[in-house]
C-alpha cells in the first residue's frame, strides 16, 4: 500500500494528512520515504482510507 498515493487521493500535503489522521508529520514523511514502516493500526487506517474515501472525506470535513 502506498502512503503517498493514499494521501494524494485526497490532494493533501503530508502535514495536513498527518493532522487529519492523528499522526505526526515526520511519521508520514518517513512512511513515504521508506525510512519508517507503518504499525498495524496505521496499516488498518490506511486501508480504510483507501477503501472508503467518501466516508473519510465526510469525517475529515466534519472536524
């Protein structure tokens, strides 16, 4: 799963993507740069983001 593709699907910067999904900017940057590996929770969250983009958009917009 590509973190960058997931983020780009929403046209978000790394910083905004991280903020929306309760992660630190450096963590998202590390995932995309392959210097860090997402933990099990992050992988599950990324899969949900990819599978249900409209639900995620609604939730992010509501915040």
